[in-house]
């Protein structure tokens, strides 16, 4: 294997650039050429490749987003699109591909491997919802972004003696809400993995008021409902007035934390090593504080779960 390529696909996540840097520099260290693919699978089908050197990844380890850009492609989901991508790779003389993204991106990578083209995945999504790994690049930075936002919002909630609902991202996973809520002392955390009785939320708020605490923070994961829907429900059922803050794509941006940079560097280098060892059809994972590699099929089927003990810890500390 003399030439490999790297692309980012789906939603961006802090640390993707650190992973790209690791792939390029590990590849050059191993005496192979590394090509960047612009705009994800769309660029792959179009043959939008360029050779990357040491300088092309200089001063990017601290940057959020992805220098390769990203996109979503319906065409790549078809046989014609996949054949077009493989043909473009063959024309360029590229014999291995590294994909940085989430489970949707890995489904595309799995189809390439099934057709005989070696591909390795690196989990990159703030949602931390990929099966087969306990961690995905970008999660730690997103949690810190949310936590810092909650700290600021609490100042205003205190000043005006208000209850605030903060809606956070995560698709169908509650990891961001749980971690950020616990670490910022939120009074209630509402996540998809645990049924939450709204009467219990109101009781916790009222208990706080009874002891003189006139402000409260409710963190809700988008996989449960929107913050606005929750506001309406709390008003209709309990006559509770709340402010709603939707953090949205703010959570995807920003300079990656040291932990995300470290994980991205480890995973990027490992992905190159696996390709050169002849591995294909696998995703780099993090389990029991060790790098592992698991088949793409597990990444898509092995549903990620929260640490339920952390949820109970949050409840016990927010009384």
C-alpha cells in the first residue's frame, strides 16, 4: 500500500483536524503518500483529492471543524455512487481509505469494504453514540462547551429567580445532557435512556424553592423533546414559567480539549497502522482505556448506552 486517502463525513466534531493531522503525519512517517478528500463522499465520487504533506496539516491540531470540509450524500448510498467512488480511487492509485465520522459514515465505509476496497473508520461525533466504542472524538469538547454555557446561564437564572430549560444535542443519546448536567449541578436532567416523570421535575423545583432556592436548571436532550415543547408542557401542567435556551450547533464548534486532541492523535495513527497491516472493514474504538478495532457492523448494531450509575449520581447530588 503506497497511497491512502482520508475524508471527513457527516456532522463536524472538534478533534477531526487533529485526527487528520495524525493520519497524514503517521502515513508520511511510514513512507506512504496521503491524500485528502474534500467534501466527504461527494468529493470521493468526484475524485476531489489532493496530496497532503507535513505543511498541509501544520497548525491545525487546535482548530475545530474539519479542513477537508464535510457533507452528506444521498447519491453515495446508491450502487452507482459507490462504483463511481471506487473508480475515482482506483484512477488516483489510492488503495486504502480512512473515514472520520459517525455511524452513517461507517455504513458507507462498509459498502466500500464489501466491494473489495479497504476502509478503516475513526469515530468522530459529539453525540458519543457509536456502538463498539466508549468514546468518539469531539464529545469531551462539546460537554465542556455546554457546561460553560450552563454556568453563564445560571448567573442570569439566579439574578432573575427563574427556571431555565437548556436543550442540548445528542440525537437519540443522552450523554451530552447527562455529563454536562451533572458537571454543572443541574437540578433535573431529562434524557432518552431514562423515563422522566415531569411531576418529579416539578417536585424537585418546588423542594428547592421551599428551602429558599428560587432558580433552577433543567437540561433536556433533543432526543426526548425540544426545549420549547417542554416549556409549553411545564406551563400547561404546573403553571411554571421558564426560559428556553437552545445551544444548537454552538456545541459542534470550538478548539478541541486536550483529551480530544489526544484521542484523535491516537486513533488517527492507529488507523494508518491497521491499513498497512492489511486490516479493513473496521472502526477504531476505545474500550477499557485501550484502543481496539471492531467491525463496522458492530458500530452500526451494538447500541451505545449511558452509564446509568452516573444518572443516579446526578440525581443524588442535585437534591
